[in-house]
C-alpha cells in the first residue's frame, strides 16, 4: 500500500511539473537540505499513563526539495522529507522510578528503546517575495501529502535482587497517514544556477497504528493493540539548490 501511494504521489508531481518545464520562461529546481526536527505537543509529552504521550526528543531531518518556478513570485514544489526523533527513555525511566517509589522501592528500572521514524512526500504552492531584486527572497509554502511513520519499540525491565525481572514490552508499529506542512524561509540566489535556503516548517499528522504487540499487563497497565498518535514537529533546515534547465 505504501509503495502504491508513493508511486501515485511521484507520478502526480511529474505530471504537473514536466509540461511546465518545456517552457523557457520558468525554472526547474532541485535541492537538498537538513537540520533539526523539534517535537511539539502530544508528540513531546512524557506521561506514560497517557497513551497520547510520544516521548519524542529533538532529532534530525533530511529533505529533497524540487519543483517548477513559474516566475519570481510563484512556484509549484514537491518535498520528500525524512525525520528521526529519539525516544526519551531517560524520562520514561524516571517516570517508573517515581510511580513505583513506594510500592517497589528496591526495584531498579532499565529502559531501552528505538527511535521514531517519519517519511513523507508532499506537494503544493510556494509564494516568493523579492527582498533584494533577483537575489534574496522571502518564501512561504503550504504542502500536503502522505506520511509513513514508525513508532519505537520500547523495553522496560524492573530489576530487584532475589526477584524475577518485571518486564513491559511494546513492539515497533508502522502506519501511513495524511500530512500537512506549512513553512517559511529565505532563499539566497548565489549565482544564476545555484542558491541557498533556510526554512522552518510546521508539520502535522495523526497516524493510526494497528496490530502493535503489547505486554503491559504487569503493574495494572492495559493498552489496546491499536492507537493514534498526533505527530507535530517544527523542522528547521538549511540547504543548497540548483536550477537544472
């Protein structure tokens, strides 16, 4: 399913951009960038008793940005974006330590986890305002598309001398969902063929993870094998691009 969605998305972008690229009046551009991915709201919340908590920490993002610039004011663009956010296992470890400080005072908690992984393909319009003629531009973009997300596998172990280990395990999940992205930044045209960009984007999605394996019945925890996770990030990136026609 995810491969079909990817194929449809890429085909639509090629269909839109290719005819326009035959004109000599505009510019076909492609660039790469990267930077920080900053989690917000529920995605960054750290309360294990609340299933909406994502425990996401600041991570990294990488993107490929491409499209067709009709004139100095308007473009149609696509964004292939990938993000990785670390899971805050230290905060989860502290949560267990505090939650069971009275009932299990001699238990030492160890948490291991993988990371959140996000990959999206989006497209939409881009507006540009020249600040310095044909050199420096302020740009805003509004993009939509789909996102494929991986939730982290989490392994919690409670260790106590002379007692069997207490274990809580949550398997890795995956889900596809819609995504929206609103961004603003600056473009500096170094030469006729080369430019630099600095962008900040707000990205939001709400994937629904299904058939995720849980072992959380110990200590009174009970969770369904399906859950939704609001994912919101601010992605700050710097990049370089080229005019290819």
